[in-house]
């Protein structure tokens, strides 16, 4: 159970991590060698201040990169795979600098989040957002998610890497804050894998047009 102090009560979120431990998806230096480390070094270099925490998580998905990226890049429809989002409205056209208003389902210590699109790169498969407002305590939150092709069991697969940096709320420690955010991201990545792999199976079983 993850808890964060907030107002009269405490923030609580059941830990949804694979394997039940903090390193279930791979964190920080536990990412392994080779391409994963290179992707992290090149695309996920945050410089946290003294009052901030940062972490990096990875997920291997048994679906081709184009399917996974089609979900990740949907800045205007995060509810396609994020289980805690109930509604999303984007102000104006979808472009760098666009702002979305997200409604959060019950179960999280928040009701709304205002988020700005910082990076949307369809060539490198990179999405970055920054939280700029809302009813929550995640101040100065910024995240980067990158999507990379790989082979899993001889089939096209996808490596997803997500990193973040955020202020540590008053009354909480860096470990508590990272643990909470990691738990939410892990829920999102698990859902992303479930939706992507289901779409991949549908693609393989659809009849060919002859």
C-alpha cells in the first residue's frame, strides 16, 4: 500500500507492480545493458533538483511498435489505455504546446489534471508531457515515454520506457513520492500492454482480403 500525506488524510494507492516488488518493471540502474541503457541515456536524462525525485521504468510488450505507439501518442485520448482517466478534453488543435484537461477516476488522490504536450515525435516515437495544473499534489511533474521495436519470442515486440521527475510534496519523502508515482505508471504500462497485445492478436486473426 502506497501512502502520501495530504490534508486531513493520507494518500493511498494499492501497489500494482508486477512481481510485487519495487523493481518489477525495471527501475533506474536496474534496466540492464545494451539498447535499454542507451535509450535511457539518450532520451531520459532528467536533472532533479534537491526537492525532486526521478525514476525510470520499462515494459516489454508482445505487440508491434506501430500498435503500441498509436496508443501512446494519443495525447487527446489517454483513456484508450490509462485506467485512471475517465475523460479528456484538449483545447484547440493537437500540436506541441496543446493543453489537455483530464478527469481522474475515484481511487486516486486527485480529480483533475491539466497537462501540456511538450514533445510528440512520430519518427523517434517519443511523447513528453508536463503537468501545469489540476487538483492534485504532483507539482512540476514532467514525464517522457519512448517506444522502441524489439523481438520477443521471434515476433515483433516493443520496449516501452517511461521516466519522470516531480517535486516531493511537503510531509513526504523522496522514496514515498517515487513509490506512489511508479505504482500509477506501472498500472498504466500494464494496461498499455494488455490493450496492445489484444489488438495484436486481432490483427493476426483477421481474414485477409483476397
